């Protein structure tokens, strides 16, 4: 993780003392200045969110991936899916943490596009096979990142990391009920109502053959969503693939107080636009929302297409809905409002 930088408030505090030599008084002032800097770090700066989708400037059919950058520099990749062109995708830059809500191929990355913007918005080119390790694991190994997951997924990812040339200890467990801090960002998992079957292609040996012939998948525990607490105070809810849950109110809103949400709207496989609107309007009530997992060509030339699920969700939501246009960075303040790029 990146080292802490001295804030402008700390520099101002020191310069105002006129002291340069060490001593008891200087030590006291140093403690005060550090406290000023720490308080400033918790309230200043914005969280940057950059979608890594199938086509630059668009919200496309299987877009999932988002990169969050904390004001302290920590960078988090959420659900790499198929639109990140593997670990060498130049849009990734540094990645410190990889989050995987569940192990379905369109989230963990069973295959991926051969290069950014390959194919079209309606029909992306996912011609590169990423199994048996997955794009998420390959990216974590290349970037030296930690994969943070809940349920029974950490042991699965630990084994995958080791087999792919990484370190098993870089698979970090955080189950529902507690929050851990990685790179200055608080992370916890929250329940999601979905499935979490692992396709046989991620396995090797006789077990994979038995599963394929039987038409079954492996089980790696329940799927999850995430709550992230950034160093500027922003609390964000990442829904993963989920239906409506009581925890969206009791845990996400009442306990963690999420002020920004990334909400799936894809219908059939997850909440549809009307159900998703109910979640954000009645259960979570964030200041703003990023639409996710629309399963459609949602935009053309950066404009939302009429009749899409994305348009229905925007119309039904009571707060600003931000469309994740690939490559276009949005910035969110402590209160969850988009201050730039939306």
C-alpha cells in the first residue's frame, strides 16, 4: 500500500510554529499537527470511481467493473468481469484490492475482451479464455493486490492465487458482521440474495469432469455485496447481484449509513429497474446511485437509450442516478454527492 503523505494542513500547522528543532514543545506541537492532519484526511478529498466497460464513453451489455480510488491513493477493483482486458489492460494502472461479489463468470471473469473497446457495445469481444484461474486472480497476481471476499470464497481464492504464482495469504476474509481495514479503507461483506455456483471450467482433474457430466456447479458459499468506508468518510454500498433484502435497510442504511450505492438493475438474474428503485428509494435512501449490471446496450454516444432498463431506473429513482460510462471518472464527496464527472 502507498505510504501516507503529509497533508497541507499538517504543513501549515508546522510552518505556523516557526520551530525547526526537536524538543518537548516541538513534540507536543507535532502531536497536534498530526491530529490536524488526521482530521483533515477524514473529511477532505473525493473518492474517484472509474468504470472499465466494453466501449469507451458507453454503458454496455456486460459492463460490471468499477475502479474506486480513495483520497489516500488506495485503488480497488470491483467485479472485473469480462470487460477488463486481463492484467495488462492499461486502464487498470495500480490495483491494491480486488473485490469479487460472487464467482459467476461475468463477475469473476471466466473470459475477457482481447483489448479495451474490442467488439461493440451490444456484442463485446470476449475471445480470451481466462480459466481456470480467472481474470480476477490474474489481475491480483500481476498487481500484487489482495482479494477481499466473504462466505467460503477466501479459501478458494487462496488456492487459486498460489497456483497462479501469487501468495495464498493475499486472499483476505471478511464475513458479514464485521469490518476490516485494508489500505486505509474499511471493507465488509453484506448478504446478497442470488446464487454462487462455480462453473466446472474453473476446476481441474476428475472433479471437473464429474461436475460437467452431471450438470452441476461447485458451491463456494453465499454471494455477497460490500460496504466500503473510505478515508474521506464516504460510505458506499456495492450490491453485487441481489434481490431485495431486509439487510439493505437494517444493515446498509441503519447501521453503516451508506450515502452512495452501486445498484444492479438487470432484471431476471438480479433486481429489475422497478425493484432496484424500491431498494434505493425506500430501503437504503442514498444521496446518489450508480446504475450497474443492466444487461443491455444502455447508451449510444453517451446518451441513455429510450425504453431501456437504465432509463426506467433513472425515472423511478428519487435521487440522482449516474450512468457508468466506460473510462469516464466520477468523483464523490463525503456526503455521497457527485462533485465532478457526472
